[in-house]
């Protein structure tokens, strides 16, 4: 597979009596190989698929573990068994010796193939020197290079992030990392990384960059400084700066470091950045997710077609120490440029992890922010609150599904909208929310509130979820005056879909809601008709075994007065 071009695709046509030549078989193999390589490149990318760990054995050797990688043209690089490799026998080692003082080299792997099993053709004579082979054995080649991987969109990190060298000498490397794109009016992070090429006892660094269409702390310039020590080769420190983009529809944000605007002090030495460095960030009113998709799909084809000399996969960074006329292995850092191939299994699990940890955390933060915001609004409007305890007599006990109600309670906050929250008292505990969570409850009841905004009063209702001999139920309530702006301008609604459901007895289906002005609020479900079936917290309803019409209700947990119902027709 020495050819690096995929096109054109030409498939052999076979017919009775066709003379098959050597070229037909070559064409057949090329067609299949090119199709597979094209799929590998577009659907999977380039990088390490599995394995290929590099483990230091001693000062002169390392072990390469079995694994699989894909190169930039979609060719498979397979290492079928572990092998011990000597550093001084690798391609590129002699070039390192020529540049004395090298402190690091990158170990790369690339696709390779060799002819195997010498043979003779039936037409070959003894005078002919041309050698033919039975097989072509695919394999790999290991080599050393001092050139870092040019991150131009072939890794996840490089696709979303740009990097520029601000300063470099034999002691330090100072890099700047910026996002490739950002949304206008939003904040994003700029990261400055200071990395030691050799141990540094004391360093002082200061810089000033000019900003275009960007603001840092109210000014169009970014200033920073750092002082400290880096004890070992490869140690680094990251400086983070929160920058805000102009609210523009389309444009370019620039971060420009002029010559001599970055100063480095190492002991008694004073050094400067002598060349300019500039980073560009694409600014857009579009969501960054959409920009990322557009960038990939618009450029993916050209990127693949322009690949004529595929680069190797960077397996490790090998830190070196020089001993006389040879280099020894100090330590090994794996996959320095994150060249990984993420398969569907990994992607699914990473998305699940992202959803469970980050998105749920973000939702909680948004709910907390909304809660704080609403509290601040109410305090500004007067911050009126009232609370109390309501005792609902039950008598000799309650049956499952049986309902009881309090008398009319005057909350004392006047007329209009009031937010009422209630909790159930049992012994030394108070319970709020779903009654299905805590198993130590003495009895289980559903609670609801009916508010009369014209009279400034409310009624609390309960329904037993299971039979109990309790003689009274104690309910704690807190009422809080809602701001007028909420009533007039932010009227909330819940819509249940489907709105005209019909089911057979014992049949199940999911209900869903569409809400207005209830972002990040929790929607709960209940079946209000006695013996009307059951419904879970996520809206999965199971009809009863009796025909009839039953009411299913959805309501806002934070504001129970906001609710809606549908009637389910259940028949045989």
C-alpha cells in the first residue's frame, strides 16, 4: 500500500472468457485497500487505537507493548507482540549525536512494509537479476526525531486550541494556548505555560500583550508575571487569564506580543523575546459547538486530500541525559500530543460521564443561580415571608388513596401570587419532595397546595400512598411573596404530551412536558384519580387493570401551584 492517493475508485468487471492478468489482481487489492483506508481516515482519524505503551527498561532500552494505530492515510500500524528496543539502534539516533546537548527526543512509529518469501516466475531465466517475492509483509518503523508534532487539527486538542511559542532557549520554553474560536460577548481562558528544559533554581517572568476585539480586566492589554523555581526537567507551571470577547457577529480577536515585551530573568541573566508572536481567535455570534462542526465538515475533505507524506504517530517523549558520546534514557512521558483514536464505545462512555458529572452539576448550578436570583428579586420587592404548622386530623387512620384536607389558612402576605413550600413532619425529621426516596418514613402521603390569590389564603391536601393508622399529619409550610414582575411578565406554563392519550388496560407509555419560563425547574408527576394507575418520576405511566378515565397531573416541584393535567382513556 505504498500509494497514498485514494482516487479514482475503479472496480474490476468480470465476465466469462475475460483474460485475467497480474494487473487485474493488483487493481482488485488496491480498490479494497483504498476504500478501507478512506473509511479509517474519515470515521476514525489518525492516532493510537489501543496499546503501544512505551516502558523504560534501563538507561539504554525500552519496551514497546503490542497495539494498533492508524496513520494519516488510514493505514493500520500493527505491533502484534511486545519487543525490547535499544535507543542507539533506532533511526534518528545519529542525528541526535550530531547536535550535542539534546535534552529530549520524540519516539515515533510509522507504517512500513517489506517484501517476503523470494520466488521465481515461470518466465524468469537464470540470467535475469530481477527478484520477485511471494508476499508483502506489513509492519512498522520506529524512529527518533527532535521536531515536535505540528498540531494542525489532527488531534482533539489541536482542533479546538491554538498554541504559539512566546520564548525558547536552552533553559525555558514559554507557550501560549488560546481557543481556536469563541462566542462574541463570552469569557474564555488564555493559558501561558512555562516549562523547564533543565532544572531552574529561580526565574522571574513578565510580559505584556496587546489585544484586539478582546478585553482583560477592562483594558485591551494582557499583563502577567510569575516568579519561582522548576526543580526538574519537564516541570511546568500554567498561568490562566480570563479574557472577554467583544459582542460582534463575525470577526477575529488578536493577541499580539511585540518584540522585547516578554522579559525573563534567570539568576543574573536578563533575557527578552526578540521576535513577535500573534494568536488569532475566530469570533462569532454562533454557538462554539456549531462553529466547531462547520470548521470540521468544511475542511475535512481538503485536509485528507492534501496528505501526501503522512507523519508518524508520536508514542512518547524520551528525556535524555548525555554520558560522553552517547545518550541515556532519563525518563519517558507517554503520548505527548494526545494522538488518540476514540472509538464508539469510548465516545459513548465519555458522553455518559460528561452528562452525569458536568451537565448535572451545571444544571444544579443553574437551579441554584435561579433560586438566588429569585430570592434577590423577592428581597428587593420587600422580601415578605410567613411560615407555620398545619395539623390535619385523620381519625382512626387512612386507607391507600384516601384524601384529607386542611381548613383555609390565611398566610398573611396579602393578595396576589405567593410561593408556598411544604414539608412533612414525622418525629424528629421533616421530609420534602418525593415520598419514594427515604425508606424509614413511618407513613407515606402525597401533598399538594391550593392557593386562592384573591383571598390571600390556601388549603393543604394530602393523599395516602399506603394504608396507615396514623391519627394526624403535621405539615410545615413557608409562604413567600412573589414579585409582581413574575406574575405579569413571566407567566409559567406546563403542557403535557400527548394531550389526548388512549391506552389499553395495563399498557404503559411515556408522557413528556413542554414548559415556558420554568428553565432548570423540576417537573414531577402524579395520578390524581383513585386507583388510576402509577407514574414514575420520569413520566412512565402504567394504566390500571380497570377501564375508565383517569387524571394524570404534572407540576413544578419548586412552585407546586404551576401544574396541568390530561385525562387518560383506558379501555379493554
